[in-house]
């Protein structure tokens, strides 16, 4: 199973298409139980996801479940030894909250923190955490191709989390994914449904997205032509990229997870979907959305 369960919705109101707010703890418990029963054993969480880590610590009782955790984000221009200590303290608090002795991965939530003066202090702390056996892999979360180039030139990382979906194919088309695999870096793709935007009915989507309405309509049309659902097509597309090791999916309800696990995955040639690609960050980067 190449699926990782994202947990932002378990600690806060997250996602464009989320009309239900934060997922209640009983539903989280049902989601986790079903995920375990269906071969999902890796969860993605972060201190910035509200109280998600505390919730998970209270509902996850399966020892086979492992986590990819994230560091805090640092606002200061220059990184100091105090920031490195904050990173370490935050990581061990996360372990305490999820009630685990170690984690599968630890990634820098904002990779730009490593590129600031003194950023190597943060990476040295992550290396120490890894060498002491508290985490198996260390890495970064990125948004842009230039970040990948700078990070991989300066640091020896094991794991990278990237944005990827049928609209956001930048890192595939510019060769970044292929270069990462040549460096033996594990790749986890997030945002494959673009915070739910790609699954929403056209008539419920904000006018902000009018400039890409024709692309959104194409998703419905092509999925119909393939005789599969939009979810099936979007998931099949992400899983068709051989460089991607894991695909992160986030859900608010058990029914959504069941739909994802029951998805009809078909063989897709990514080259046939190049016309879906969008370069404008105002539409493929949720942090730039003006809603």
C-alpha cells in the first residue's frame, strides 16, 4: 500500500472542501482502525496541526503504525543554537504526544529554514536525532524546484515531501523527481487532490478559480471517458509516477477513506495528462489562494 494517512484534519479545520471542521475523536478512531485493517501503516503529522498528535496518541494502539513528523517553523532570519534546541524539544514532545519511542521520519516543515544563515545547526540536530535511533529518515518538505536544488546540494537527506497533482506537475516536468531518485531520496507526494478542490462539483467552486474552470471541467470529462470517478483518476495519476514512493491522503470521515481504499486504480500514461498542467502558483499553491 503506497498510501500515507495525513492527519491535519484530526487537529484543526483543514481543507478547501472540508465543510465538517475538525474530525471528532470517535471518527478519528474509526479511521485509524480501518486504515490499519487495509494496509496503511504510516501517518503524517506535525505540531502545527492543532492537537492532532495528542489525539493520535489517544487513539492509535497499533504498534505497527509509524509516523513522519515535522519540525517547527522558525521566523527568525538567522538560525541559532537555541533554535536547534527548540527543534529537538519539539520532536521529543511530538514523540511523547503520539506515545511512541521513535518515528519513521522527521522532516523540516519549512525547508527555507535550512537555507538561512546558521541553518546547518538545525540539520546537525536532525542528524543527531537520527544517529541516536529516534528516527529512521530525515528530510524536508518543499514547494518549489529551486528549493530541491539548493537543499540537495547542501544536505544529505533521506526523505522529501513534495506537492504533486494532475494540475501541479512542475517537479515531474522539470526533471526534479528523476534527480531525487538518482540520489536515492524517498519521495512522498502531498496535495494530490489540491485540498479537495479537484474533487469538488464545478458549481460549488469559488469564482476565484474561474480562470482555470476549463481545466476543472476537463477532469470530469476525462474521468467520464475512462469510465471511472474523478477520485479514481486523480489517485491513479499520482500512483502512476514511478518516482513517487508514497502518496499522502487526508480525510475528514471514514467514508472518504473507504472511497480512497476502494478506488479503481487503472494504468495511466502520465504523458497523456500533460495538458492538465498549470504553472501559475496562484492556482496550484493553496497558500496563495485569495478566497
